[in-house]
């Protein structure tokens, strides 16, 4: 712990306080320049924190976490200040809340500087003015703790989804998603989640993926994850910190830790009414349950998404497809309007869940083509 008198960026601040930020950044494992092996080489003391210094055996560079370069304040403080502002606090209120939490005096001009410097990570900023006209800050985000064998912090950004549905006509058909999310806190069947022994995450390699194309993309979620996770030294907190930051600050994440479930009636509906290939067996009264890390609405599509460390090595297609099937039944929104995705700070992958369960009848198509050729 560092305990010392702290002097702010402006001489007139006369800042004093205490802060605990030793070892607060993600541990580097390889040199970001050459990819070589690195070793720890002492500690560098900064004004408000201590930073681990590394040494690369290959290119002989001294390294610190890149996000800390030329920064006076720890990244966690900056992130919290940005979040406070995008939760409809004024600059003065944001500075006060941040200062109260960390024991460092933060001024409104400093936060204004951060808003400009980190604008690429907080696109909700352009929606903030419209949200403030319609919502009180206590109402923009619905939050509740769900005790589902473990604690899940469900959060729903009411103001953001409302703006998304109204700013583009093609998104208005997702009104049932809004109605579903509004009812989660009050009407979620918690007992089913507490007693369910079938988790979506446990289903692997159950679908035929012959017609499924997994597409890697350079998505904004990767950039945000790379930014946020550099400030997280405790891996157990990665999901929560990233979820909270994206929900408050991006322009497309509308809910986190959303509870989803599906029963035998849903399976029968998909098989017999829609002719989907859903190779899951459930007895009457049994449920599959799960919690989607994030739900986004963008480009006329709903995205159930999961943050997966080491995403390139993961294959959560079955899990995410179950999330999409459950969400489709719970909202009545066609699976056609959904994509699934998983990501980390380096990679992003997406696919159409419809392609997983709905198989084109190649034989019938070939027969029709052959018949047409014979007529000609």
C-alpha cells in the first residue's frame, strides 16, 4: 500500500489522500514489441501508484503495461470517472464520487480532459444528452442480484435500449426484447434457476456445424476489452468490470448477465413447428438455464455474447446457440434476427444461430435443379 501526500495536476488543487494501487494492472507475459520472454525487473513509483517494470531478454527493452505510459492517474480511476459521467452525473458530481471512492481529489476539468482523450471507448457520450432529457440518473439502469446457485448481477440499460429502438425504424421490431428485460427483475423464475442441473455451458459439440460459418471480425468489443482488462489484475473480476464498463459506456450493450431458460415445450416447438435440428433431450419439467454475459443491439440484429478469455481456443457455439434459442422463445423474436458472438481482448468471432439449427435440404435443391435442366 502506498500512503503518501498526493499533489494534483494543478498547483492550486493541494491534493491529499491515500490510495492502494500496487500491482493493479494485468500481468505482462510476453514482450508487446517482439513477443519474447520477459522477466520482472523492479518497481517504478509514480505519483499515485506503483508499476511493475519488466525486461525483455530478446530486444533488451524495459517495459511497463502500455496503458500506464504518460498517465498520472491509474486507469481504474479514469474508467470509474468516465462511467460516473455516463451514468448522468454532472462533471462536478462525477469528480466528487470518484474522489470519495479513491481518496484523491479529482476536478471537473480533469474529467473533461479524460472524456475527450478516451472518447473512442465511450460512444454512449453522443447518446447521453438525449438520455438525460428523458430519464433520471437513478432510472437509466435497472440492477438486481439474482441468486441462481451463485450470485449474478443482472443489469439492464433502460435508456440506451429505448434510444436504440427509436433512433432506427428497423430496430423497433425488437420492442419485445425491451418488454422482456423490463420484467426480468420482477418475474424471473428464480426457483427454476436455483434447482436446474442442466446448464447451457455444459453442452458442447451437440450440433451439426456443416453449414455454419464462424466469422472473425475486428469488432469494437475487442478494443474495449483490451482497454479495460489492462486495469484488472484479478482475473475473477474481469467479467464484471468489463460488463459494467461496456453497459455504461458503449452504444450497443443493453443488458449483462441476462437469465435465459428453455424447457421441453420449447424443444418440441423448434423440432415440430419450425423443423429445426435441435438434438437436446429434456423431460417434462426439466429446464436448460444460463446467463448471457452481454446482449447487444446493433445493425438491425440482436447479439447474445460471451466474453471468453483465450477466445481463439474456445468453441462455445452450442452454448451461445442455446442462448439464442431461449431468447427467441422468451421474446417471440425470430432467430433470423439474431447473431451470436464471443470475444476477448484480441479476438472476436460471430455466427448465425439459424445456420446451426436450420439445415438447407441440399438433396431437394439438387433434384429441382436436375429437373429444370432435363426440361430445358
